[in-house]
């Protein structure tokens, strides 16, 4: 853990963490919902002492509540599913209402009793929670399992549904995560209400599934549609329960077993027999792509009303989706003139023999046809078990695993095959949730979570070579941008609960996360060689050379702690006021082995032979960015449903803060004195000992001196362009003030 500050403050923080983690008085909602309402008699007066029972029709778990002087009932921490709400009072007919709940949603179901003889029952069908929100200020959309399973989802990625949500715009490739950070529009998963794409928060059963370097969802972490009970997107006005990021929430809730066994099996097949030809195709045949996306899922009760299991497995295999190129290569006659042994070796190793004539009758240039393919193979499985020890105590365990491989082609760089990149991704996401009802009015949830995400892009087939470019012909050798990637390990725990006090639903919660990012970036670590013409290449005469030196793997580290308090006050039957405050402790950003350097303007020491200057000096080691221990965020909101009609007005204000990603550290990884990039240009630079052969063999003086200089400044006075970060950087935040009016048409 990286911590800077008063040791007493640190001990007090740890003590607070320990107390909150194991106390039964820490409160909240997250992956569960709330059912509330008022019991009325035929005249509209409230009914005191009515017995209200909420029963899950799929697992038979039931909870009861007795209304007080205000006739209000409230059930907190209600798991998503289908329920029967039963109201009983002496002298009135029993009323049974069928309804459905979703996570982080409050259903307001007022119950009007009728005078009737004993034994009379009245049944009511209520609206689903997602249809009309009359209880909280959030602008959100929930897709339940029937929508996730039934809608035609592009690529069978649940996150593609983000495109349908109001106020939300998807970014980059849905479901894939950001592979390479090229520009802001290519990072993150979505933008909510104009926020930054990196500011969206992704969770699976409230366990972290974020990419903490590029933003968005971690590569490979998204659950298959058949494993998802619901998918919720919160675009704005989130309560104090939610934080870590400022730009909206995308929440997955996985399925669990029920008393009835259910299952399905499927195979989505795509091949030449079913595919249509491309619009501009002139052959009359469809472009070849053979793809099978198949799997199964099943769930049910191992012991009725007690032990429930759910599991599933899905695999994707795809062959095809490739293309053909005609590469320009040296002709056999041109190769016969080569006298440089290194050039001859490169041609033999990497460049195929020309099979056709080149353009414009040039005898030194030929062509060769190259086939590119983009095979994909990945699988995912989910296992979940739920144990209901009693109506007061339940335990859930869930494990999700994904493994995948594919080839990423870069036709803008390669006309010869074999020089692109592989992608290997893995995801492991585990969750243990313990739910305990201390009293009918107080429910506690404690979670332990672990997320491991791997996204590695090595050169295709593990090729380790420099990159060679012949102007006007081909480039060959491994692309200089690889290998790169990251391995995240996130350890998370939180304790949350809810307490009902009259018209108040009180919530308090604590969350702690340790985030490790083992990041790899070997851009140009093997060198790039450029030749101005085929003639120069055949003679071994370089035009330019560049190479990076220094460590290519870094261990970025930080910790996050947060605490919130929330009060949802039902001021009237049709007006709810929400008050909350959130505190977040942003841990310091650092590198596990102190192997990182930034330019610090506050330093006055000399930079080697360059001396001192107005821009300060380089600082090596931790912390790169200091901790921010006092990030407070107030929240307030309301939901008004005039005359309990089909009209609702909701709004809110809050401060929403972004936790730091490791993007700034990843950008600053190439700074001196730990990392250097050296370059030579112009034919005259490659005369003598720094010639092509010595550079390729690694014995050129510029290479040996660069390797010796690592860790010091040598005699350099010009360090080129640099990326640095402010040591006292504060967490960014937004302050949205939003209101919305909605009208429901039955």
C-alpha cells in the first residue's frame, strides 16, 4: 500500500475500515431494490397494524412488515425477481399484488383495502419496476433478462444495449473494451450526459469490472446474455450509494437458481450458406466467415426453498473475416545483387519470393499474394450458488471466467502476413455476498470480491524482431507497438445495509479496493529501421533508425476507500426527498518498484550536464501522485408524482468525483533517467561503427552507450518531448444540476 501522511491518520483509517467491514450496522442497497407503499382503507385513511408479506415466487423466501401509525410499509434489500405482496388487516379482504423488482430501484405500490367477508381475496397485477419510476430522482434504464435474452443484440454483447438508453452514447467497440489508447473517443465504454468516456463505472454484482488504465470495461469481463438477470444503466442523479466514477454506472446482475429447474441450449451459426454477399462484390459469392456461438445455461433448486444453483457455458469460434493483398517485394534479380550478409539473412527469414511482376515494368520489384485471416476462439462460464439458511440469512457465491485468443490485423501497416498481433484475454471475477436481517427493519449485506483481467497483445506468433520499412515497398518484422497490455488484480470488500425508521429509509455503506495494474509497453524496444528506397535497402544503407531503452513492465498501484450516508424521506405519499453525502479516499498513485520518473517543477537540482532550469528536475520514485484523503460529495434529489398520476417530476444535484486511472502513469513511463529513446537520421549518420550491421547485432556504439546511460543523465542536454504529472493532482469532479419530467401512457 502506498500511503503518505501522518501515521496516526493512517492507523485511524485502518481502524475505521476494520470496524465498518465487520460491523452489522453499515448500511445500503446496490444490487437489490426496495418495495414501499401506504395501506389505505376505502375512504383513503391509512390503516395501522396491517400485516404485509413480500414473497419471492421463484424461491419462496418471505418477509413481513407491520404498518405503523402512518400506514407505511417498506422492504429494503429486495433481490431482483417476481414477487407476491400480500396485505391483511382485520375487517378487510386480503389483497395479493403481483409485481417485479430490479436492482437499485424503488417500487411504490400503495394498497387500497376493501371491506369484505372473511376469506375474500383480491388479486392485483402491478407494473414492473422499470416501467415507471415514482420514487427516486435517478435517470436510469433497466433491461431485464427477457429483454437481454430476446432482443437482437449486436455481437451478443449486452453492452451494445447502451445505444438504446437516453442520455448515453456508446464508445469504441461494444463489449470489447479499449485495446489500444489512440484517442479519447477510443477509450472507455460509454459517455453519459456528455461526460468523459473514461468516467463510466462498470460492475458485476457490485464487484469492480473496470479497466483502470484506459477506462471502460475490462477486456473479457462482460457476461454472456444468458447469464444476465438484468442490465442497468444509471445516466444521472445517482444517489450517494454510487461513486468511484463521475460519468454514469453500468451494472450487471447475474442470474441465480429458483425452485423450478430451467435451462436452454443454443447455437448461433453463420457461414457461407447463410451469408449474403457484400453489396460491391462482383463474384456472386459471400465473403467467407464461419462462426459458431454456442452454449447452454441451467438453474434450479438442489434443496427446495434452501439451496439454489445456476451455471452456464458459452464458446465462440470464428474462422474467416480475412482479406487478400498483393505485396510489393524485391524480385529474384534484385535479391541476387545483395552482398550484405544481414540484408541477405533478413530477406531469407521474412520476405517471401516474388511470384509475379511488379508495377510499371520495374525489374527489381515483384509481387506476391498474401492471405490474412482473423480467427477468434474464446469461452466463458459462470457458476453461482445461493444458500438460504432462513428467512433472515442468505449466502451467495459466484464465479465468472473468460478466456479468449484472436489475431488482430493492421492492413494499414502490413501487406505481408505474419507481422500483426495476437490478443490474449482472460477475466476472473468472483463474489461472495452474505445477507442478514438483524430485524425486520434492518438488513445488512457484506461482500468480498476479486477481479483479475488480462489483456496482452504480443507480436503475432511471438515474433521478436525489429521493424524494417522500405519506402514504396513493404514493411516487415514485428510491429514496433507490441508487446503491450496490462494485468489487473482488484481486491474489494464492502459492507452495506438499510434501516427503516418510519418514513425514512436510512442507508450507510463502506467500500475498499486495492487496485494493481501490471502494465506492459515495449513500443520500439527492438528498434525501427527505415530505408528510403529498394536500392538503399539492398545496399544496407539506412535513412533513419530509432530505438527505446529501459524497463518495459511497470507495476502501478493505488487504493480506494469510500463511505456514504443516505436518507430517502417519504415526505408525502407522492413526494420523496433524497439526502446523502459521500466521502472518498483516493490513495496515492505509485509504481511497485519505484521505477518511474516525472518532471517536477518544484525541484531545483541539476539535470546532469543540462544543469538547472525553470522546469525543475526529474523526480524518481513514489508517490507519483499524492493521496487525496478529503473528497466529500453531497447529493440531494426529489421525486414528485402529482396526485399519484401518470406524471412524475424528478431532479437532483450532486458532486460526482472521478478516481484516478493509471493513464497518466502509463504516459510518463518513458521519461529519463530510467527510459530513453535514441535516434539517428541521414545517410552520413550510419558510416563507421554505427552502421546497419552493428545496429542490428546490438553492438553499435550508440546502443551500448544508451544501455550504460540508463539510470543517469550522461552528457545529454536535450531530452525531447516528455509526459509528466502533477504530484499534487486533485481528483476531477462534475456538479450536474438536472431535472426531468416523465409521463406514462398505459
